[in-house]
């Protein structure tokens, strides 16, 4: 009888440990996937910012704007 109880106790601990480790594994996997997808989005954003920074816009003189009547 004590052997049966020990067997069920061991089985219960094993199943509980497996379930907890599965939840932890899924949580870590989701966090890793989120970090990777955020990194890809940040790379795309960095590329767009670099492209905008590389464009050259004509710089206007503030005095010239006032002379033309445009404020």
C-alpha cells in the first residue's frame, strides 16, 4: 500500500513538473518570438529613417520667406 502511494506521489510530481515546465517553455518561446519580430520591425524602421535622412531637401532662408509674403 505504501508503494502504491509512493508511486502515485511520484507520478503526480512528474506530471505536475512536466506541466509547469511546458508552461515556462511556451512563455519563453513567446517572448523570444516577440523579441525577434520587434527586431525585424525595428530594422525596417531604421531602413526607412536612413532613407529619409539620405534625401536632401532644399533649405529655405527665413528672411526670404518673409520677403515673398509667406509666413
